[in-house]
C-alpha cells in the first residue's frame, strides 16, 4: 500500500508562513503519482488547495491560494511540500496530502485519490 505522513502544521499569526511536508512510502507508491493538498475547515467540505504532477513541471492552485502558496516535490525523497505565505484566518483547516494517478482534468476532485494522509492542523490567528 501507500502511506502518506504530513508534518509542519501548527499555529501562526495572520500574515505569517508555514511549510507543510508530506512523505510517501510503501511498495505501491510511484513517483509517477500526482501529489495534491486538500484542506477541510470545521463544518465545510474538503476542498482542493494545490497539486503537482509527477515531474513537478505542472502545478495547479485553487484561486483562494494562488500567489500565496507554492507546491513542489522532491521525487528523490518521495516528498511534496506546500509553502504557505501571507496566511489568513480563512486558511485555518486540517490539511491533507493525497496521491494517485490522476488526469489533469480531474486533479481537483478528492474522489480521484485513493491514498490519503492522516491530516495536519493549520491554525491562523487574527
């Protein structure tokens, strides 16, 4: 199977920065997988945040984070990163790492991903 473990979350003031990491492992994991970040705030549905294709050459962002967040990956380390700058209280959520073979047209749909991390809390105070 595939295991995804997130780290780097925590409490930060508005305007601050955090860097999330997600390390993948397991015999079924492929560096060809698209790797994606989703988030879920209390009482809300899980929403797409950012994705990176297998080579790192193509990235995708939700409009709400474009220009503030940067996704990247290091295939040698089986790790995807999410650099979050200019954080806002509205970014407060549990952030989840996901991985799978996903075509670009479906990349924002949580239903397309079989492999998920346990989630990590990000809290932005005003």
